[in-house]
C-alpha cells in the first residue's frame, strides 16, 4: 500500500476509516493497521511514498509487482488512475478501482 500523504481534516468527510485521532498520521500506515485488525492473515506493507517513475527505480520495480496478487487503486485524480492502469497492464495484474474525484 503506497500513499505519500498524511491524514488531514479535509479527508475525514470522504474517507470513512479515518478519524480525528488519525490526523497528521500516514494514510498508508493507518489504513494498513486497520486492515490487519480486520484480517490478521492479510499481508500488507505500508509505503509512505509517491507512486511514479522515481519510486519505480527506488522500490516499486518489476520484482515488487510480481509478488502481488492484484492492484487496488484508491486514487483521487486522473493522473494516478492512468498510471496505475498502465502498471496493471505492464505487470499483468488485475486492478480494482475505488477512488474518488
């Protein structure tokens, strides 16, 4: 799970899993912790990183994607949706789109 952003007050009305006690915390870290409470067997690793060409060189390379069963895109803009769609095609992984705009 990757998201470079931190939880802000403006997120609370559209992201139901976050609450006031999560303000200023890493979105990926908080969500990973909540998902593991729901299913302890879920293998999920939070990355507080921006998805893009730079992070592909740093950690999200071909080997990273080969270890995934699927992609889940929760992006809130067209740029990240296009990027994730391309990643899905390049690495032959199914993608689930759940983002907002």
